DNA sequence: GCTGAATCGGACCAGCGATCCACATAAGTG
DNA sequence: CACTTATGTGGATCGCTGGTCCGATTCAGC
C-alpha cells in the first residue's frame, strides 16, 4: 500500500471512530469522508461497505473481549466469570450505538465483514457458559446462541434512549435468569443455592 | 371529510397493512402509495408521518391488548395472567416486523403519533405486574417501565432473522426471571415455590 | 526529471421522505 | 341543472442517503 493511501486509511479510521461515538453507527459516510478531508469515493475504496469500516474499527475490541473470556476462564469462578464477561460485552456496545442490529445480522450472513468476529465472540461466550453449566451455576437449557441473543437484546435496550436508563437493571434481571444464584445478584424470590 | 378522500384513506390503510406484513414497517411509503394507485403526496396528507400511518393501523390492536389485560385481571391467577399477556404482546409484534424500535422511541416522545398508545399499553402491563407482585408471584424489584423494556427486547429479538428461531425460548428465559415460579415454566434450577 | 501505476475526489445515479402548487372534482347554492 | 367554492389530488421537485465512474492528480522507482 502506498504511503499516502496508508495515511488516508488511518486518518479515516480515527475520524470514523469519533464520528460514530458522537452519532452512532448510522452516521452518514459522507460526513466521515468530509471530516477526514477526503472524498466519499476514497472512503468507500478503503472500506467498501459500512460493515467493512466497522470491522476494521472494532477488530481490536473484539479481540479484547475474546481474550478477556480466555482469562476469566482460568482466573474466576465459573459463574462470576460468565456474568463479568456478559457485563463487559454489554457495556462495550454502548460505545458503538446501533452496532447491535448489525451484529445480529452479521452472525448469520457469512458474506458480512463482521461475520467472523461475531462467530468468534459467540464461541467465547459459549465456552464460559458451558463451564458455568458444568459447575451447576448456570441454567442448563440455554446455549451459546441463546447467550449471544441475550447479549444482543441487552445491548439493543442500551441503544434505545427510552430504555437505556434501565439497562443496568435489565441486565440484572436477565443475569438472574441465566445464573439463578449468581454471586452479587439478589435472587428474585427465595432460591435455594446449589450445594 | 369528502367521500372520495374517505375511500382513498381506507384503501391506503388496507394496502399499507398488506405491504407492512410483507416487508416490515420500513417499507417505502412510495410503494404503498403506488400500490394503492395514488400519489405519494396523497398518502402523506392523510398520514403526515410514518408513525401516523402506523398509529391508524395499529390502534385496533393496541385496544385489543389493553382490553385483554383488563379481562385477564379478573379471569386468571395473577401470575398466569401476566405471563399470558406478555406472550400476547410479543407474538403480536411479530405481525409488524420492525415496529418495536418505533414503539421504544415513541414511549418517551410525546410528539409521536404512537406515544399515547404505547403509554396505555405500558400502564396495562403495569397493572398486571403489580397484581402479580401483590400475590408474590412476580419479583418485586421491577416496574411497568422494566416490563415494557423486556417486552420490547423480546419483540426486537423476534424481528432479527438470526435471533427469531430462539424467540420462544428467550421468552421462557426472561419470563422465568420475572416470574420465578410461574406455572407452566420450568424453573431454571431448583426454586422453592412460594407457599 | 520522467514514466507508469496507484490513488483521489467531483460528478453522477437511484432511492428515500417531504413539500409545493397547478389542476381536478365533489359538495353546496340558486 | 349550472355555477361557485372549498377540498382533494399527484407530478415535479428538493435535500439527503449509499454507491459507482472516470478524468485528474500524486506517488514511487529508475
């Protein structure tokens, strides 16, 4: 890649990052290009679709989250690890308002630039889940797909202005369903802890 | 209203209903107008915004759901009534793909044409919820706003092609959090039923 | 400095919701 | 029935979106 092209690419990523933080992932690509001082065509050649741009932007975050899952797998109790990782996932999406619906679409579209990242993320969650299930902390009748869906639902709620103030509380409610006796969560009614 | 205007209005509603069933609430208004054999301006005069059109279209359904809540309030056990009504709400939204995000936006925007309907719906749910809480069947730390959010989250999941196959299961998971010992729901681990 | 290839961005396209206004028509009046 | 007027209509148009094309520009190697 030519030096000027590389510079443009990096600058575009930086500008896109702040623009998305300000206006969400639906920000007009023209705005990003204008703020970066390049033409729309230049942006679209570096990143042919909005998803490709997001993928380049989010790749580091995705890797962080999967790495975090790997750490938690050995450093924390199964239940704590799962709920802590879920929390990380949900809070992370708040930085990229609107990304949830793209992820939900990408996970079943192999053509999407975000597909691979989403599948990896789901797999990381599934490992934490099965570990917690083996320990008897998480309910048995859900799998990685369910977990991914629950994360997406909570993240979506965080994206909605009317629902966002409740996001933390909703997380607790959902978490209490996945981990009925999770540490730090108040059980809904009286739940007998697993011995 | 003039007779021809009335006829156009009714025809537009009928066409919009089928178009939305086919393509979701994001269907192009131009398409609806064209399929109805009128100009776009005519559609937009009868229904100034997409929300106004949806409000006219959904009003009957909203009334049905609130009426259903009133019935259940006297005919069923508090827990059963709540979970049954939740199920009705969520399955209803599947007929109008994409309506959830509009409802979530409308509930806190008093200017929205859908605002009043959403508030009424939330109030109906809140009544069922407090009744179930008084009976000790529903967890105490949620309110009508939380319930509305949970319905919206489940409905949104049903709208996402990748998540829709799991929608029923996700409903059970969330319901088990709201009503830990709801009849017909298998408790996640062992939960001691309230005496 | 020159040349060829890589890169750029303004001009365009189709689609969207929305608005305007000349025209058509239904409803009321004599 | 004829005439008037208020109402309803829809094609043309606007600004915006994501996306494509191609002539102009700039870089990299010799």
